[in-house]
C-alpha cells in the first residue's frame, strides 16, 4: 500500500515539474498555482505513505536505502514549499522538482520490503538523529541549486548578455539572501544531527566517536559549512564566494550520503 502511494506522489511531483516549467516559459499565474497545488498534493500523499509505513514497521522507516532516499526527497519537498512562501523563486521549481522526483524514483528501484529493526538501531534517538540530519541535507541540497542559478545569472550579467528568462529569474540579491537563509537553517540542523548521533553512539556502542566513514565525512561536511558561515559573518563573504562554498559543501553531502554507502562500508551503511 505504501509503495503504491509513493507512485501516486511521484505522479504529483512530475505533474508539478511540468507546470513549473510552463510557468517559467509562459508566465501565466494559473500554471504556477497549479504547480504549487500538485506539489502540495504530492507532499501530502508522500507524508501519508511515510506515516503508514511507520505504523506497519513499528519504527521510523529510515533504515534502508529505499527509505532514506524517499525520506530525503520528502524533506526537500517540504523545505522547498516553505522557502517558496517567502521568495519568488519560480525558476527553482523547474530544477528542484525534477531532482526530488528522481530521488523518489531512485528509491523505488531498491527493495521496499520492511525488515526487522537491528538491535543497535532500536532507540528513541533514531527518528531524532535522522530527522535533524536529513533536514540539514535537504536544506543544503536546495541551496546547491540556488548557488548554481546564482552563478549562471552572474555570468550572464558579467558577459553583458541578458538571459532569455531574465525577467522571470530571481535577482542576484534575492538568491544571495536565500543562500543565507538556508545557511541559518541548515547548519543548526546538521549540527544537531551530529550531536544526537554522537550521544546515540555513546549509548549503543560506548563510544561517542569512532571515526566511522560516515561520521568522518559528516564532520568534513560540517567543517565546510562552518568555514562558510564564519567567513560570511567575519569577512563579509557574499555572492560567488558563498555559491562556490555551497557547491563544495554539496559534494561533501553527496559523499556522506551516497559515496560512503557504496565505497566505504561502515556502521552507517544502508542494507
């Protein structure tokens, strides 16, 4: 049942993607409004699927690669919905929606059966740690695409060429503000994810830090964003410098979330 609901959610997300694209090239309010409604519908169905899987499994459904990818795409959708209420970032809808749709589709390529929870994961800290970590990742994934869009617009301006869609793209100032807003949300989530994970490790394995590959790469990711925030607040980093560091941070997230599971086996590898 939950898998069927994921396919329904995927259909909503794909419809929303098409409508956001139409809103970008054919600036009619009805396309953007319809895209937003399909996005909200997809998010609602996706959330119901997660709740039903939680009821069936009896634990937070984030312990397999299928569940992790599905939950990450849900977090991205939720944060984008929140962010879009504050900023006119229509162009990002045509970028973010295909990404979260691809993540959800990728999740469906993996086994979806519910398995017994390993004893080491049987803790109330499982949903707490995972929620903070995934929200931090989702925020910074969105920020990665904001940064890419910033660099594209900035390059065209410096070449004194107007983008065909320039009137429908956010300004550089808006994109930079979005980046800063995302930093202010993503970094605390990421920090809380590492702290709760360390506490959990101390309880489960009697060691707060074991330099497991995912722990190590999580720390590297945290350091990248800590440097970015420090330099923005003390050195006044703006614009391209922020965008480039956001891209570097995104690469660290990809290595932490995906690379570790396929290249570096450890305690946090999904099965």
